[in-house]
């Protein structure tokens, strides 16, 4: 008994914002951004595109690989930090956009770790026998909560979505292990302060730019490395695998220095780590699933390979999953 991965898909807005474009917007340079982050460009959604728009398109791309009937999908989970609205859930908008009726829908709020949290929920719910076929999406329009006058944060984020379709299987199991963690003591280091019940929208919150991403980069960097390394190791221990068993490691695509430092601490070959942040920047909950889809499409992994995804995000939250392709 297990959960089988049927397919994956991803989608990105057409507009590309390069480092050279950012040089005209804020006091920065392509060299400064590339050296400190590894990012060269990112995708930006237009004003009419919401998070659910990207999620729907990514899922439609995933559905193209399968022969399942939409009526067989009984669970949709969307991981996002940028929902269409506080309510209803973005998952309900995705359900409607796909033309699916009569299935369970809800959102996961775990920032950059959201997809792995959502994957864990879907796996557990399918294994109980309550659900048979699930869609888990990581989708973000971070450009809409980015302060484009803050050179320390505006260079980091982009928009995009990735989707995975899971199904109950009596003979196969694609998800070998998942490790999750969180520590709310550090929530103030990476947050969007206003827009919720603590600081509802007022003239003051708008003037103070409290509806944008606020981040203490150095502190986030330190903890991201530590917790992602720990997560990689713990997820492997759960399924009795070693780091050498992993064909490809797919880390959260936030900063190339975090990825390089993590690889060094794990003593893991750099060529076995998938990186696409130079094209998309940090797309939060969409990061690991969109990268997994791209790695599959590029032929970096093949059936039978073991892949590990790992992420770290606001909360702080973190998680890792060992997957058999």
C-alpha cells in the first residue's frame, strides 16, 4: 500500500524581469545580485493574474501526462503565502477553474516549506483510505507583496507554480519519507506584518509599507542552512537511506550561497544538486515542486531514481521528502 506520483507540471508568467531591469529601478547592479544570490532573472505576473491562475495552468500541464478523469480527483491542496483572498481558499478557486466538483479543498500556509507540508497532508490522507486521487500545488505571486523600492528584498522573489498528482496504489509507493519542523520563535525575521487580524489594513499600515515582505537576511541565511541540512539527514533516516542513495537533491531555490553551503556541510556532489533559481528567483511554496517538474522534463531523473526535496521558510518552517520517481 502506498501513494504513487502520477505526474507533475509547472507554469510561469511570460514576463521576465532581469537584473539589468532592476538596475533601473533600485540602487543595485547585476554583479551585486548575481554574486550574493545567484539570481539572474525572475518571472512576474501581470495585474490580472492571480495565484490561482498560475496554479490552474500548472495543474493543467500536470494533467496532460495522465489519463485520469477529473471526477476521480477528490482532494486539492494549495500551498501558498500569496492566496487570491483570505477566504475562500485558493484551492477552491483552483477546483472551480479546473471544472472539478464535489471534492475536498483547502490551503496550506507554511511559506517556502508549504509544498512539502501539503505533500505530507495529501500522503497521509490518501493512506487512510479516505481519498484516492489528490492534487497538491505550490503557487505564488510574490511580486504582489514585494516592495520594489527595497533593494535587499526586491531582487529575490518571483512568481510561478508547480503541481503534482498523487493516487493511492496497492503495489507502488513514491513517497518514502517526509520530515517536517517549525520554530515560531523566529517568525519576526521573515514576515508580511499587515493584512491579517493583528494589523488590519489601515492608512498607517499602508504608509509604513507593512503589506510587503520584511526579512532579516543574515539571520535567515544561518538558520536556513542548519535546518535544511538537518531535514535532509532526518528524512533519509526515516526511510533507512543514505545520502549516497540520492540521485538528485532539489533544495529550495532561495539563494545560491545557501545551496552551496548546504552541499558542503552534507559533503554532497554539487553536480547532483538541481538549481534553477538563476531563471526564477525565490518562488516560495512553488520552488521545490516546480524544480522537480523541470528536472523530470530535462531528463535529470528517471524512473526508479531517488530524489530528495528540502525547503525552509517563514515561521520558521522546514521540511524534506525522499521520493522515488
